[in-house]
C-alpha cells in the first residue's frame, strides 16, 4: 500500500470547521479537528469521489430551518452528504462509510448528557439506515482527534490525543 506522509496531507488540506461539509475528487484532502463533534466520511472506491461532514449535535431539537443550520446537526449533515453524492452521479449505497470523533472533552466526571456519545449513536444509526456498513471508526474516549480524509485513497489519517497525553498517528 502506498502511503503518503501525514505532513504532506496537511499541505493539501481543505479544513472543515464545525457544521461544514466537503465534497471532492481524488485531488482533495479534507481535514478537521474533533472533540465531541463527529465526522462521517463517504467514499466511492471506483469514482474516487468522497465527502465528509463535521457535525456538532445529533439532531435539531427545536426544528430550525435547514438553510440556517447547514451541517451543524447530524441528521441534516448526512442528508446533505447523500444529496451531494447524488448530484455528482454517485449512489450513496455504493460508498464506504467511516465515523470519527465523539470524544469526552471534560473527563469521565461529566457523563450526564454526554454529547459525544449521542453524536456517535446518531452517526451509527444514520449510516446503518442508509444500508451502509461502517468500514472503520475511531470514536469516544477522553480526548480529541485531528484527521485527514484523502479522497484519492479513501484513507483517513488520524491523530488521537488523550487529554494531557500524546498518541501515535493511525491510518483507517
């Protein structure tokens, strides 16, 4: 398998902020930084097209207008991803799905209303309801994740840091 260095991905990165969604072809690399938020990647292995979202909350409890909220909510973000794939001639059911994030940012003492766990549950539910298997995931735990989604290969390069610790890079 031909792997590129983590640093070279950062040089080509299109950074996604919370609530953003990116769609691209083999030349794009989408990157983001996740705490309790979750990122879902959908990648078509033949067409070398893929998209990634970075959502903040699982659903819109107050029913705000989709145009106002964009990809902030998992339900809306995933629907937008699927629509973007279809617009680009890709059937979402042919994609490889991966899920990342949902960390506990304040340690185990703050488990009440754990937003990270709720985000993870929503991501898994949406992917499964779309008829997709989850090819890889790196979710939960106390910490944050820096990741790069290389649309050319479908690989997601991930660096997970526990709070007050440093971990090695992982490729999923």
